[in-house]
């Protein structure tokens, strides 16, 4: 029931919703952010940014499309990845992007990206449950091999071997289009 209450409060733009979100979901959000951002200050700023994104984008959450935790982790992961990208490129470049040509893909490129994404999702769907879990931990949540091994009870070597075989299988399935 807490989940529904938090969603309702945030949709109503009640600040108590943000406070409850942090109280109940900050550990999960920090867990998602940690492998992506090394600096503790960046992590905390990213957590605040992720909460703001949830606040601003709550109307895009649709329970018919997926669960609350999945939506929340996707918003959090995207916030962390955007922050990491900003750190790599430097904050000064943000001001320049408004004057440069658009980095948006052309319509043809967008269609190709959608087709590749759909093919990858279909191939991932064919993986075993353990294979999907390893794939998402490594390439979606960007967890280290050591962290995956520790949390799954596997050795690092076993995780690396399984990930190697997963990538090889996906490359064969998709015709060599899998990149790290």
C-alpha cells in the first residue's frame, strides 16, 4: 500500500510523496546509482536529481506497462548515466550543445535503432532466467563482475564465463551486432 500512496502523493504534487519516496526507495536508488558514479557527492546529487525526475515524470508511469520498481529503477539509472556522461564531457559543453547541430538521429537511423532494439529484446527474452539476470546486471545496471559474483554466490570467473557465452550467443543470434 505504501507504493500506491507514494505514487498518489507525487501525482498530487504533495511534497510528502517525495519524502516517502526517499524513505522507502533511497536504498534501491543508491544501489542502482553506485556502479555508475564513483564519487559519493555525485551519487547524492544524482539521487536528488532522480527524485526530481520521478516528481516531474510521474505521469509517464503506467502500471499496465510495468511495475513501479522497474519504472523507478529505469528513471534512476537514466539519471545516473546522464550525470556520468556530463562528468565525462565536462559541464561547459552543455552550454555549447544549444548552438551545435542536433544530435538526434535521422528518421532512417531511428527506425534502424528501433529494429535493433526490438531484435535485442527478443533475443534477451529467449535467454534463461539466470542469463537474463546476468545480462541486465552487467549491461543495464552496469554492475561490476565482482559485485555480481558476490551477490549471486558465483565466482568472478564463472560470471565472466557466462557473460562471454551470453554475448557470443547474442552475437550469433543478432548477426554480430552486439557491442559492450
